[in-house]
C-alpha cells in the first residue's frame, strides 16, 4: 500500500492578518510546536485529515515582505525556498487588501502555487468594500477564497481548494510577471538570460526572481551570486549600475524604490478593478452633507422646513384626486338613491357603506402622497438624521436616542403606525425606557388619525392647513416627551443609558422605490378601510339604527310628515308658501332621524357620556364616533360621516330634479353637494367651532390606542401595561382636552 504524501501548506501573511486564528481553526488542538529542520526560529505546525488527504500546515512568521532584511522574513523565505511546500496559503486582511497583497505578490513572483485567503470579510463588508473575486483571481492568477477566520466561515471551502490546487498536475512553480516599466524590464531581460545560463540553483529559485532580487540589492541574493556565479556578477553589475543611474536622473529614486513603487502600482490597478468602495465614497459625500445638515444651528430649521415641506407637498399634490374621489362617491350615492327601493338595506348601503368607506377612501390620495414624501425621507437616509438631531432633546426627557425611531415610526413625522413603532422599541436595552417609549408612541400622529385631522383641518382651518398640521405634529411630540418625562419621574425612575447613534450614508431615493413604499402603505391603508373598517362601520351602523323608535313616537313623526305633505299637495305650484313648507318637511324628517339615532344603542351610550364630553366640546354624535375609534382610529371619521349623514342630510338627496332650475339654483345644487362632504357639514354646524375641532383632534391624538396596538403592547410588555395604556391614555386625553376647551372658552375662543 503506497502512502499518499501529505500536502504541506505554508501559512503566511502580514502580522495581524488572522494567521493564528486560521491556524487554530484548521488544526484545532492538533498543533505541534517545534523546530523545523534548518530553521532557527521556533515554528508551529499541525496535521489533520480532509477528504482522505493528510494536510500539514506550517505557520510562517508574519511578515510584510519577503526581503532578507529581518530574521522573520528570512525564515519565511528560506522555508519556502528550501522546503518547497506544496502551496502557500496567504492570509490577507480583506479590509486592507492593497497593502496586504504586497506580500502575496512576492510569493507569486517566487512562483509557488498559492491560494489567497481573503480573511476578515466581515470587516471588509462593514467598511463597505465589495471585492470582485473573479477579477482578483484573474489579476493575480491564483485562487482566492473569502473567509472569516474567527467564525470559521469559508474554511471548508478553503480546505477543498487546498486539495484541488495541490492535486493539479500543473501545480508547479509558475512565477507571475508584472511589468516594472520599460527601462527596468529591459534590464531584467538582459540579466535574466545571463542567470538562466549560469550555474545557480534554478530548481529552487526561478531565474526571474533571482534577477529581481539582484536588482533590488537583496543581500542574500547578491551574496549568492557573487559566491556561486562570479562571471554573472561581473557582467550584470554594469547593467544594474547604468539602470540605477538612469533612474536616479529621470525619476530621482533608487532602483529598489522604483521597483517597490511599480509593485504597488500593479496592486493599485488591481484594487481599482476588483474592489469597489461603494459605501466608502457615499460615506464621504454623506459626511459632507452631514456637516451642513447636522450643524447645530442649521439642523433644527432644516428639520422643521422638511416637515413643513412634506405637508405642503401632500396637500398640494393630492387636492385634485381628493376632489375626484369626492365626486365619485357622490355619484355612487345618487345612483343608489335613485335606483333602490327605500328600506333598511338602502340605508345601510347609502349611510353605512358609501358614507363610511367613502369617507375613508376619500383620504387615500392624501395618505398616498404623505407616504411618498415619507418614503423619500426614509430612503434618502434623512430619517436617521432626525433621530440624531432630536437625541439631545430626548435625553432631557429621560429617553434614549433610539426611542426617537420608535416615535418617528409611530408617526413622529405624520403618517406612521404605532404598531411597528411599539415593536421598534425592541432595540432599547433599558426596560424602563422601553416601557416609557411604548406608552407614549401611540400619542404620535399615526396614519389612521390623519384622515380625522385632515378633515377637521380642511373644514375649520382651510387658510392654514399646513401650519395647523405641523402644529399638531409638534404638539404630539411635546405630549409624548412630557409624558415620557412624567413616566420616567414617577412610575419608571432611572438614569438614561449611554449609547451610540448610527448614521447610514445618504442615498438618492429611486423613483420605483419611493412609489413602491408609498403604494405598499397606501394599499394596506385601503385594505384596512375595506375590511376592519367596513365591518366596524356596519356594526356601528346597526348600533346607530337599533333599537328603532317606540311605535307611538314614530307614529307621531309620521303624522306630522303626512300633514306637511298634504299642505304641500294643496299649495299651487310656484307659490311663496311652498318653499317654507318644503323647509318644514325637511325639518320634521331631521327631527325624526335625530330622535331615532338618539334612541339607538350607540345614541344611548353617546348620550350617557354627554355630560362628561360636553365639557370638552363633544356632543353624543362625536361620542359615538370616539367609541368606534377604539376599534381603529379610521373609524372615528367614518362614524362621524355616518352619524352626520343620518341626522342632518336627510331629504336633500331625495329632492326630485327640477327641470326648470335657474343657473343660481344649479350653483346652489353644487354647494349642496359640497356641504354633503363631512367637513363642510361640521363647519356649518352651530354646535361645532374651531375650538371644538382642536379639542377633538387632541382627544383623538391621545386617547386609547387602537385595539391592535393594545394587543401588541400586551405582547411586548405584558397585559398589565396594555390595560394601563388603554385607561390612562383615555383619562389623560380627557384631562388635557378639559384644559384646552375650558381654557379656550374662558378666553372667548368659542
Ligand atoms: P496573526 O497576527 O496573523 O496571527 O492574526 P491573529 O489570528 O492573531 O488575529 C489578529 C486579530 O484579528 C485577532 O484579534 C483576531 O481575533 C482578529 N481576527 C482574525 N480573523 C478575523 C476575522 O476574520 N474577522 C474579524 N473581525 N477579526 C478577525
Ligand atoms: Mg499570530
């Protein structure tokens, strides 16, 4: 049985490239330490099996070069020359490729089979370096294997390659030839031919390599040549002297200095081809941008300008589409009105479905453009800067810089969602900070509250829409921070933990990325509107319809309506009294509907709460909507829509078209259509005022999180805190609105 020779592998590399780490990975506990024959420095070696082959690894001293100046370098070089290992495994630090490959190049010039082990790939990645393996392998003419020695990543592949390379029939010494420039190349040619015809031990040292070392004035090679080949020494010396003189006059540098430069030049070119520093370049640009945007004086103004710009953009861009949708739902309503028989089903479709869903979907364009703007901020990397800018402020409120992200995601820049916001606190290490952050995240202007705000702002503050929205967002931040401070002072005391903020590089957002992000979020909003909200709208519509009025009361209303009808029928067409009677008819119907709603389940609940809610400006209809809002905040809007459609819009749509309508009347019809939109309805309702609108916005902002958020809070920090969040937020919202509404009234604002 013939014993297969072990594969002898020399492990080489710069100091700190990870040689020892790889050695330990390869050999485990099977390492031996001893003197290799002819080697004076103690040398480690280990032996192990892989795929049936025995592999023997010898750990060479870590060196930067293979000149014979230092003992370590000489040991490494002599081992390779004298022991002729089957191959060199050259460990390089990938995060410092160019410098590390200098030693690699020396091995390749010597010509022995080699594998370049790209170690510390994790560090290279962290630095944003992208190494093209193919180009590197082509450039050097060797196999390259990426690894992470400390984690053992890629080591199996490396072992396979070792066996492959060592088994190649052509695994013989094949020196790489790089150009040293015209002058030196010419001298190399002349001297190399003399070396080849000399008696030097060319079986151990390639002629070209001896020539290079001779030109570099390598002491060991010079000594060898003058001792073994005096004739060569005599004929080569003038060539070298002439070349050195020429280079000194033309380049003002030593021969070995120029040769070193040429090697680095080669590596630099290779590096440029094989290594891209995508993120590093971006890093530099990012740093330049950050010097401006994160400047202490500029940062806050830029941030506010960005938020203001976001709202301006949203309102401006979505205006036409909002109008189209409004007209569309109006058309749907009229079509249903004219084509369906009267009855509960018609009412459900008209008031529950078209009114409720239309109210929600009508805001889809606003949401879409808001998300588009937010996507641009996120994708560009500015969102991370927002966290950075606000960090200092946050510390004052007993929170962590990372908390900023939870609040921003939760709607810190309007349009987020408390659910991912609550989940984003998982990165917070301090449990108390985390609880405080979770409890205040639902106070932000999340996407579901936005339609309510947008409607009220459009109805009551149409002059200053962007400004009021911005004020509302600022108020959300203020409330969140003050509440966090209160929580951190009284319920969850403790110092904030220190931490480091990351600033990812800026990127130009792509159009498709922004559209995709905006679409994803808008679609999830629409899906929500189409499912949960429709379901809740129907449940609430049922609550608002049943139980119906007691028979005697209903009969009384019917009697009054019939009496008015009779009077109308008796009146001649075009008479002055007719208009007054029509008005009377509408008033009766309104009174009946109002009584019906008030008598319903929802009405009773809303009415029961009215004594309390009056103090903050809400009547029972608003209370109904707020009760619905526990399910999902969007429901506040759709319920308001339904309840107001029921109690004040009756009759308007059922008026027959008047063929003889004058232009003025047609204009009135159009106005009538506008009034039918909820915002206008509220604005024209004497029970409403800008102060009441503010109170409602603040209440919606702060009161109980939607029930999905409550569930998530329970999952994250326990049921106890979930219940606390639900109850405490509602009481808290009531108290704040009490101050706002009562204070505002005292100041004569309503
Ligand atoms: P040597 O001087 O070439 O023997 O290098 P060592 O094996 O002693 O490694 C030098 C340092 O780099 C040690 O702190 C190692 O833990 C670390 N190191 C080695 N390989 C890797 C790697 O792949 N990734 C990272 N992140 N660190 C490494
Ligand atoms: Mg070491």
